[in-house]
C-alpha cells in the first residue's frame, strides 16, 4: 500500500523503517528533527525524504499526508528524570505535533513515549495529553504499553498511542500480547545476522521466536560520566570463536552473537554515557557494545547509523552519536507489528 508520511522528531527513522518493514511504500516522505547527526543519517537512509525543519517551523496543509508519527522528547516524563511533565520545555513540544494533526488531519497518527508518562504528575499529564488528542475532534484513540522484549532481546517498555480518523481507519490494533505469534523473515539483513539476537529457526531456516530468557535491558542515550565495569556479559566462548574465525587480535572483535550464552548471562541495562555501562568480557578485556550490536537490539540493519549526508557530502557519523541515535530510536519491529495491524481505507 502506498502512503504519505510525516515523521516528527524523526531521529534515526525507526518509525519510517518500521512502516516499510510492514509492507508499505512511502511515496511522499517528510521529516522534522533538530539534531544535525540525526538529520544527516535520515537523509542518507531515506534518499527521497524531504527535510521540513524543526517541528515549530512545519506548517501543514489539509490531507497533505496519510500518517503522522512522533516520539516526542520524553526526558520530562522519564522515571529517571526530574519529572517536569507537560510543564517541561522539551515535553511541551507535543503541543506542536497536536497542532499539525489538527492542520493536516491524517488518516492516522502514532505517538510513542516512555512508560513514565502514565505516572507523571500522578497521571494528570497523560490524561491531559489524551484530552488534547480528543479535542482535535474526529479521532478515535487506542493505546497500549508495549515491550521490545516481545520482539527483540531488549527490555524497553514504551507507550504507543494511535489516533484513527473516522471513516479512514478503524481501531483494533491493540491489544498486542507478549504471547502473540511473532514469525518474521527479517528481510535484507537477517542472513548476515544469523543467531545474533537469539532467534531460533524452523527446518527451512525461517526465524521463529527468540529465546526470551536472554534479554538486554533498555538502551539509553543521555550523556554523563563514569561507567560500572562490574556489569558485563560473560561471552568468552563466543568471543574466542569470533577471534579465531576472523584472525583478530584481542580488542579488535567484531559484533558478536550476544545472546548465544547461558541463561545466567543476561546483559544489564545499557546506560550513560553512550551505553558504556554494558560491557562484554573476553577473559582479558571488558568492552562496550559495538554500534552494530545496539542497532541490532533496536531492529535496524547493520551500520544503519554509520553514514550521514552533511552539506551534500556523505561522511561517517561519530561513534558517540551513533550510540545516541540508537538510544533515542523507536524499535522498528514494534512499529512494524503495529502497522501490520492497521487497516487504512
């Protein structure tokens, strides 16, 4: 199905990638973002996308797009933050998204945010947001707390809310259950990542449900200092095998089969700065997750964040910014499952 998409607070493009994974073809593609590295990366991966500036600059026209997606800045709702809620400068940007929904009247809009939105200011902020969506008029709402761990081995709980415009889309996407069958082909890059995220396969090699006991905790993106090297995944066997097969020296290890380890070897939370609290131990060294490993935990192809287009030129994105992009991203597999269930008319 062909669709026109406006991706607000677009980041690394997890919403748009998930929409494509669900089988849609994006014929008109617009995005809004303020981070220069995210903009560069988006332009590199979505060659036909048009940059619309910051969300406050975007002016919409009625029926200009079919789908608006946005994972508005969530720091003021986060359980780990100062919990300023809707009064926080960053989280108040959701009002700009609501303005655009009212101006454009897309067939659907999808909003993603952190679990803490439910409890911010004793729930008043969440219901304030619901009221603001409802006041647009003509949209029927549904929402659910979903966990990336139902799709990929990362514990990442996020609220997803969908607004369906009457007569163009129908409710019924949710509930999505943890035990629902998840049986994906993972097009394009799955053969290069065999076993990387703990999937099992049937006799024909098709990926089945991953091994749910092997779960990493949430990817974060905030800056900071320090790092706890007592937190690590002990993966000595897999690491040594990788070193031998690739004729590598210690410290030059490629991305590993992170989740092919014993049940007790569950990775701890990926934290600041740039995920360096989570390390892999090779018997001699402790190292952080690679950029590719973080991309895989979010369901992106390998090296999705490696390049960007800056002033018309393709350049490599700094490593620290690649981690940040993945920490801020929506999980593509979750978005894809949502859009597989959406019924646009």
